[in-house]
């Protein structure tokens, strides 16, 4: 009785790939179920954004620009 090794290898390849694919599909469903349970029993607390004063973008940009200019001048002074 002769066994074709290529056919047997192909069967093992399909079996292995099928097991891995099945595991990944099951993993996706388990993670989705876990997410649904966590969000149901532990919802995120809403933050009150209206109560906090917001900084203007212009003052933030000018502070960044000033910091960059100071860093460049400091670096130039170190080189001499």
C-alpha cells in the first residue's frame, strides 16, 4: 500500500490552517462579546467639558513658537 506524501501534506496543511482560522474567528467573537459586557456593566463616565475654560489656540501657538525660538538660540549659543 503506497501513500502519496503530497496528498497527506496537503491534508495536514488544510487541517492546520483550518484550526488557526477557526481559532481567530472564535477569538474575534469572544473579544466583541467581552467589549459588549464591559461597556454594559462599566460605562464610561461623561466628562463635563462645558465647565472647563478652554485655552485659545493663538496663545498656545505663540507659546510654542517662543519655546522653539528660545531652544534654537540656546543651541546656537552652546556651539559658540
